[in-house]
């Protein structure tokens, strides 16, 4: 069904139907609901080209992925974020452009997107503590939302983030309350903003209870299963091994679990493990009952919220920068228990 046929069925002009579907404010709520319901009933989808001509927009959103995070292209954390964002784009008639960039090419890609007007906005991934992209994006005038934050620069741009510092402080305190004093954090790459905040939360919580942070127990690297396995394997083989681990993702936690099992240790009895990012489509942390004790912050919801924020900025360029800080939920599973006395 095309726009003309849908308009005839509704007894409305094509202009009114188009404006209702594109969210123009001059269309009444009752008319908009009627049009949207009829479009869904008759499986009508406006063509992207027609919408572009009508609105003067490209009807596309870009996600630029830095190459150092290329494992995220097959990482279920990234996949869930994209799934949440793409649902919003599809409902609003937008296409999504994924672009993978080398460090040296990233600036050129952003400049090209802005100069060619090939997209209406950008979702920025993997922000670093000291990141030159902030000033670049502000200078280009291209609407953007950051998933995370650019270090201490938290004002003047739109971002959505999880309260990483508070979440990892809470997880660390949970383990110290169980009697653990040797707690390892297997974290992401050190200069990534989320990893720096998690390390701060972990170190601060140890300091609060009078435990000196041991640099040997803080390990940074790409968030892979191998990073989790190798880190735990080496620590457990040491002279004074940890009795508990914090993992920055469920993928890392799977590697830690493998190392513990190889060492003949049982999670929750001989060694404890708390992980982050357990609410993933392809890596469910149990069903009614959690397997891993975990910090839950649904990344698919992050994608949905970021996309909605960006489309709002596109629709109203004068909108004040929006920020949103989400809190993680600590769910207790079977991988944590009191610190073993014989260790």
C-alpha cells in the first residue's frame, strides 16, 4: 500500500497522513493515533527517500566503531545495544549506518559524514578518558549522543551512561562484607572511560574499609574470554591469590570461571565472582534465579534510550543537551560466598 491509497482509506489528505506519521506537532493526537493504527493494520511503511525529500533529512543515523573495539562487532554487549537502537530507528523510519574506523581515520569519517549530510546524527561509542572527539563533534554541528562520557568533561553535550563508579564500589563492598580482602578486578582497557570509573569505584571501596589496593590485582585488557581466563589463571597461580574476582563483563567472567575450574576451585565456596553486564540476549544469567552474582544494567535498554535521545535532538536542534545516569542492580547468585578461612 502506498501513501495515496492509505490517505484514501482514511479520508485524509496525503499531507496530513505524512505529517501524522512523521510526528509533526500540528496534527492532533487523535488523528495521529488513527493514522498510525491504520498504517500498522495495512502494513504501510513510508519510503526513506520520500521521507527524506519531505523533511530535508537523510533519514539515517551513524554508529562509528573505533577499531580498538573491533571485537565488539561480534560481542553480544554491542549487539544488544544495536538491537535496542535499531528498534527505535525502524519505528521512526530511519536507516542505520555502521562504520568501522581506524584511530587515524576516525576524524576523517566524522568530517565526511557531516560535510556530505549523509546522516542526521551519530551515536558515539567507546569514549576514552582523554578523547579528542568531543571538540571535533561540537565543531561539526552534527547531533550526537555518547554512550558513556568523555572523562571529566560531562557538560555541554548529550550522553547516557551507567554509574560505573557506584556500581563497582557497591560490588566491592559486597565482597568485603563477606570477609574477602584479596579482591581482583579484571577490567576493560585502562584508558576507556567506563574502565577508569570502575577502577575508581573499586579502589575507593577498598580504601573505605582500610584495605590497601594491590596494583597486581587490577588487570586491564580487551573484554574477551581469554583476558578473563589468562588474568585469573596467573593470579591463582601466584603466592597470595585472590579469594574473589570482579569482572567487567560476563564474557570476562566466563574466562575467570574456566581458570577457577582448572585450578580445582568451586565458585561460591573456594572463590567468589561478581560480574557486570549479565542481562544479554545470548548469555542469559539463569532464568528465575541468577547463576552469577551480577551487576545488572540492560545494555539493550541503553541502545533504545540513546536512539530516542538522538532522534529528539535531530527533530529539535535547539534542544538543551540531555544527560542520563543509570544505576545498576546487584543480583545475588551462586558465585559468591564467605571468604574461605584456609586461604
